[in-house]
C-alpha cells in the first residue's frame, strides 16, 4: 500500500505539467496519467443503469465495436421502488463489476438528487422525493460498486433538481431546508457509503457554481464532513480558473476536445507561473487523486478484474426488475391473469414494443438485449395463445426517423452540443399538428376495433426517453400522444383491461383511473423488464414494489409548483421549504392519486403488537401474511411530533421489507432514524395506510 509519505514523494517527483495533466480531462472520459512514474489515467464512464458505450477518446462518436454491450439494470427509481437494501447492494455490485470488467476506474453513479418536482427530466436516474429512502438505497449501492476496486461518483452535488437552465440556474433555498432535505443523501453517501468520488452539479447555489462553491465543497464537504475523496466536475461545470483551483474541486471534465484549454489546464499553468495561484493547491488535488488511485489498487497491489454480461448479472437484473413492479390498483382481483383463461389476447400501446435502453441522455446504454413487455408476455404464454399487438399510439408520427436512436453506433452523440444554449423545442407543435392528430386517430381506431374482438386486453403505455431525459423537463404530467383518450375509449369497450404504465416519473391518470380495475406501474426496468412484468401479470411473482414518490393527481399539487417556483428564471426559489413531496400533501391535507409508499400485493398482511424501544432506536411489530400465497410487505415507519412546529408532518424514519410465506407471521425489528419523547410513531403499508400508532413517552 502507498502511505502518505510515498504519495508525497511521488508528488515531489512530478513536474507542474504532469500534475496539471492529472486534474483535467485529457479525453472525454479520462484524465491524463504520468507514464514516467507509472501513474495511469483515471478512466470514467456513465452509469447509473449500466456502463455506457465506448466513445472515441476525443469525439462524441461511438467506437461501434461489438465489445461494449452490457447488462442493463433497472433505473434508480425502479430500484427505490423495491425498498430492498440488499438488492441495491447487489445492483451496485453488478455495476461495479461491469465497470471494472470494462476497464473503468470511476463509474458516474448513482444519481441521488431529490425529486423536487415530478417534471424533472432526470427523475428516473434518481431514487426518491424522500431523503431517507434515497440514502437508504444509495448507501448499499455505493458499497456494492466499490467492492470491485471501482469508485462510485455520487452526483450531482447539490440541488440539481431540474433540467431547465441546469447549466446556470441559481438555487435559492433556506440553509436548514438544504440540510434537512437536499444534503442528507450526500452526507450518507460520504459518511456511510464511503463514496470515493463525488460530482459537482452544473447549477449554482447561493450565486456560485456548485463545482467551485467554497460553501459546498469547502465548508460543508471538506470541513464539516471531513471528506478526503475526489471531487469531479460535471462535464462542463467549471467556469473559472481561480475559483476552481482554490476550492477543493480536484478534476475538471468537459464535453469539448480542447483539453489543454480547460480552466484547470493551460489557464491554470499561466496563473501559477505569474504567482496568482499557488502550486500547492494543485498538490492537494494530486494527493487526493493518488489516494483515490491507491484505494482502487491502481498504484500497486492486486486489482480486481471484474467482468461483464455474465448470466449472474442478467439474473440480478431480473430479480431487481421483479421487485420494482408496483401494483397500484387491483379491483375484483383482475390480476393475476390466469394463463389458461385468456382467450384471444391483445397488447396495446407502443411501450409494449419499445426498447428504452438507448435513450435518456448520459445514462443511455448499449444493452446486450432488452426484453420488451410484448416479448415478455409472448414468451410467457407460448405459441398456443394468440397474442396480437396494436400500437394505439406512436411517438414518431410526423417526425423524421431519429437516426441516432436507430443506429447508435454510427451517429455522433447529443452530448457534443449539450453545453450550447438551450433550444426551445417545437415538440408540442409537432405533436398537435393536424397530420399527427389524424394519424393517431387511425392508430386508436385500429386498436379499438381489434380490442372488441379480444378477450384479454393489456395496455402498456406511459412515457419514454423523449420525456424522461437529461437536459429537458416536462411541461406537465399529462400522458403524451393522447393516451388518455385511447385508454378511456379502450376501457369503454374492454372494462376489464389491464393498464400498465411504464415511465420514470409520475403521470396524470385521473381521467380514467376510476374506470380501470387493474393498474400496474413499471419503470425503465432494465434488460429483463418485460419478463419481470409478465411474471407479475401472470402471477408467477407476487408484486411487492411500493411507490418511492407521491403519485400526484396533477403536477399543480406538488409544492414546488403550488407554493415554490418551477422552473424559475435565472434563479429558482425553493419557497416551499422542507415541504417536498408527501410532506406538502400531509401538511395541507391534499389527496394524492396514490400516496407515497403505496403498492398492493396478491396477498394481504396484518400488523400487530407495536413496541417502541427508545434506547435502541428501534420498533418491533408483528407482520402476518393472511393470504394463501407467499409475498413480501414493505413495512414503513413514520414519525410525527404535533408539539413541535418543526416536525409537524409524518416523515419516513425507517422501513423493512419482510418476506412471508402464506399464513406466516414474523416479529420485525426496524431501526428508526428518529424517535424522541413525545413523537408519535406510525407504522403502516403506505403513508396513508397506517396500521399501528403509538406515542413515545
Ligand atoms: C451529466 C452527468 C454525466 C456527464 C458525463 C453530464 O451531461 O450531467 O450526469 O455523468 O454528463 O457524461
């Protein structure tokens, strides 16, 4: 192992040029190394759902070989819906092993920003609206990654909660709110997860870009949290040489190929030469980078080799996808479907037939394969069942075929121009042109005509990465492509239709939800997503996912829109304070469409015997599976203190996922993060379905 002394000796041997080479991108995804001293470049790749495809060193042009297909894991929102810390660890471990297998040192994941609004284009990359759930999933994920001599790079530090004007918007948030809602996942990532690296966000906080904010990187991260890992800028997040050099940012990355002109390259060299900046600040950065390399066994010692696309990884993707499916509604026990009694089956909706891996922005993937819902349903049913498909709607009507999506290997990547001034899209106009409306009506009519001839209809719609995407927020929560009309018309002719929503963020459903008997929520759930969905639809797997976010009726019910601001202008004011997500609905008694933590099972559970153990910060209760099939319940613990103005709403403080055989009862012990005298502890199946309650005395 390299100790501090050895690191200092190494630094003393380096020229200024060699040092500078190590603190900025020397390729789009790598820094420069120092060959003479055996120091390798630090090689990064995106995350979070898998290791990104290989680009040429200095062009956003995919290399296009066949060796960079990978395991496509469920997105972070999906993982959060499992509420299963062990799965988070195992998924992190798959990502770490694949990153290492692909020769990477740093994987740019997980994204742990709080979902302040359902409209944020990158919500699918994040875990939850709730800081506790976010950190409880992020910490094991990071540990899983780092088992493989690969660094996790938690992102984006901090308050990167919207895509609109993301490169410049200045976030104005009360400091106590920052510390209560937005920073805890990062604190836990650093303190409990031991994240080796962290990525500075694009946006500003209190008038300073996060990548060179003294307050964020100096005061909070280094001083208060005593962080000794490496801080990497988001790609193009640095705007000033002096500030970047003097704060504790360690590595500057960007999307351009003029590597020597980066703020921490030649411009920094010049400032050091004329005495404006002291070389010792560079030494501090190098020391932290070498320490990181040491942690990854890059300097000496034996380093894990990793691997990718193993059968075990694919199995892990399936296990996680299965647990991420959320059964939102199941009247008259419409689900599970009995394979033998289906008759003629019709699958409607483009999401049944669409592959999503290669979309969404920097989290795009070259998946080894992706099982769509249609394929999952067909492979589960086999050739004796007639399964028909009608798109019902189609995303690309009226558009030119997007070449880069169809041929990911030959087109330059969107990221090349990602720092250019934002363009206002005329998507809505295209979507609403007469030609498109006509074509869509035809698709609807075809689907409805077919539906009338079928016995079982499964609708699979929702969003896609034209909406859930980096660089753009949605303008509302409405289902695109007139899906509301389509679903309503289908439900009129097929009242028993199963509705599956596949999306990375909430959508409006109120126009048809009362008519639909069975509604299933699924995500960008990885390469095995279609199989996982079919497992749930046909009852091979009992669903156990729960919503990691509030399902609002409309986005106007979300606090950022109701009492805060979104998306703001040059500045965005988080005037809603700590009332983010369910905290706001609780505070003002607003009914969600489906509450935070909601999710049904094919069995049912009862809760009994709540005991509070104040000393051990623990609650104990008994959960029983009262049905006749095995299942899993996510037991949630909330805390509230009506005496205190600060703790006036229920807040998630603990949870545990419990697997129970049919008829089995188990005593469950749950660690709670907060429990003080006079607190009321509420235990339940969602924030609105509280089964047990006791006040701490
Ligand atoms: C994103 C980061 C990503 C980076 C590198 C940026 O556009 O904000 O999340 O890791 O690009 O691709």
